[in-house]
C-alpha cells in the first residue's frame, strides 16, 4: 500500500508539472538580439560650450555609435541616416515640453561637418568603425546674439547594414551651443560693508545671494539673480525684513579687453537708463576686479536715481561686495 501511495503521489506531481509547462506562454523570438545597436551619444540633450572669442573654434555636437558584440559585426559595414530639424518641429516640441526658448543656430554663426543635404545626413560606417562624430565649426563666437539660446536638433531615422536602431535610447538630440567667456559662472555675493539706501532705512541688503554671470559678449556678463525666488537681472534687498528687489535695476559688467580682469564699465540690462532712471555706476574707490587666480570678484558701485535724488551726483544706494566663484553654471 505504501508503494502504491508513493506511485500515486509521483503521478500527481508529474501531471501538475506537465500542466504547468503547457500553460507557459510561447517563447518570443529574440529578433534583433545579437545585432549591433546604433544610437545617439549623448541622446536627448547635449551641451556644447565655446569661448566667446573671435578666433575659429571646433567641437563635437554628438556622436552616432555602434554597440557591437563581436569582431565579425564590427568588421561589417552599416549606414545611419539623420534628419536635421529644418522646419524646427523637433525644437518647437522640445521647447513646449521643457519650457525653453531655443532657436536654430544660423549658418553664418556655425556649420556642421558633415553638413545636411536636403535636411539629411548619411553616415557610412566602414568595417571597424564604431563612432561617427557630428562636428560644429564656429568661425567667430564674439558676433553671437547673446540674448538668444542657440541649438541644433537631429533625429536618427534609419539604420541599414550591420546594425539596428537602439530602442533603449532616445532617437533625437537637442545640441545647445553655449558661448561662455572666462567670467561666466555661478558666484555667491556677500557684503564687505552694509548696503545703504539714503532714501529709506527700511531697505537693506539681502546677503548672501547667488548670481549667475551669463556671457553677453567677449568681455561682458549679465548678472542673473537665482535666489531667493527671483530669476532675472535684479539685485535683492530686504524691505522691512521681507525679501524684495529693486525694480528695473540690474548689472551688466564689462571687463578690460586686455584681460587684466579690471571692471571698466557697468550697464543696466533694463535700459540705459530705464524709465525709473536707476543706473549702476562704478565707485572708483573700490578694487573692482576679477581675480584670475581665484575667479572671485570685488565690486564697489552705486545705484544712481536722478528722478528721486536730483542733486548731483544723484547717488541713492551704496554697494560694496565680494562675489566668490562657485563653479560653472
């Protein structure tokens, strides 16, 4: 009886095992597994910085790469086709989703190698090649319109030969062309002496705060306030203890063209002068210089406002600050 009982158990186990196997889904084909994958690198977004210089510069926007799993595949030819965003449809969609304002880089500011032909770039991978760069040539970055954000957009549309499009990566890339001078970057501003507003003792300096110095020319930067909650060309203050800013007042600084780092001019990004007559002016008693060793800036300046302070020299506010370099923006 015990033997019969063991046989019945074995038969039941075998039955359920066969039942489980019969319920398994049919195994899918591995399809393109083992094929070289062709992809953009980087995919999605690429940031390509250049110096704000008048001399020609060259850089890589992105690469088209083949990920191969054998020497035999690498030694086979392949072709990849890129669509260049001639109608701005890719760039417009990216701007809408990401709340950016990129515009296509004009040909007079930069050209690519290889260049698109009828909106298409065809890349032929010879045996042994695994990467094809898209190179951009900038003849004169100093003539850029620094109020605009330039980019070029591409889509990988087709792959033939020894390779298939990678499904694991984005098939489009937005390559931003960012022009920077050596003063560009993030800075923490602190007061060397208290800010003084001669018209209102309730208005005082708000420190420390962060400026992004954004290239506006080969030797100039605009000072973008990135805190506390203001993202524009402002200077922060406290008004009876509450954080605020001086309206339509900001800084655009110009440095000595010989490269000494001396501040030689300051302007207001809101107008020179704006309707409220607020204008930044260099206080010549300050150091007023960018230090090439530390990249720190010492700057002493005034805000003049003739509409409210009619007596010469029209100074309303006194500033004396040190901006400590924190890194690239």
